[in-house]
């Protein structure tokens, strides 16, 4: 979460996003079509998306005397190491979301930047999992207090719930999935600082 901020404050260096693609539209969709025997039409299987490629283009506004410092910061944040990282974005009237990506391309016109203090840039990020995510909920859970965790998106999830005990006690926990109306319940002894992970 400590990467370079795009479209932040107007103070230089300022990464001005002018165009992006692949972030809000459908990624590639796995489509298979099968002919139907003895009738018109066909059966179409279209259920799972492929990877998502996000392209961000814009202008970096820096200073003529030191245009390379923000470039170095961006290169450092994008160095490939085989791991995935969250790319956060926010559109008007919507909660901040993110996609988990691997950086694949970074280009910037450094020569122009050193001459006039600004240069065009392009980022390409590939998301193996094309879905959008919202940051998880963190709550202070006390005795007899219930919490509702709402999936505000449009894709079914299998969340992982982590609970950390603040004292040595016996924890009685019930997790209810409201939509299908199913639940799990258990009771276990815990010590202070012990974490319980519930993989749904």
C-alpha cells in the first residue's frame, strides 16, 4: 500500500492520469458453443473470465532539474518479484476498490521530461484474478455483540474471517450466511492474542 499515488495532489511530482482501459469493462470471457442435435440454436457456456489487463496513460509533471527521482520511485514500486499487489482505484460515488495485479509494462518519455519538466507515461498491469475487491471489515468484537459483514459487490465470495482474542476465555462463535440461511457454530478455549481463522 506504499506505492506511487496517481492523480493525487497537484504538487509536483504529479502523475496526471488522462486515460485508462481494461479496469471497468469485461475482461476476456471463456466462451464455448455447442451445437444442439435436432433443434435450432446452440448451447453457450460463458461463465468464467480470463485475466484482466489494465492500461493507464497520462503525463508526469515534475521538475526539469530532477525529473528522474519520480521515475525511480515508480520503477521501484513496479519491480517484478513474482508477487501480486493491490492496485487501488476510486470512481465517483463508489467505494474504493482494488484489483490484484502484477506490473508488466512501464514507459515514460524521460528525455522530454528533462527538457521541459513533463513527459508522457504508460503503465500496464495484469490481473490473474480479474475481479474487483473492497477492503475487508475490521471490527472490535466484544461479548454478545453481533456484526454484519456485507458483500457490496456483485460476485459471490468465500471469505476468510480472522478473530483475535483479547483475553483468555472460551469463545462461542456462530457464523450465519444470510442468503442461503446456513450457519456454523463452535466453542473453543482461546488464550489472549490467539487468532482463529474461519475459511468459508
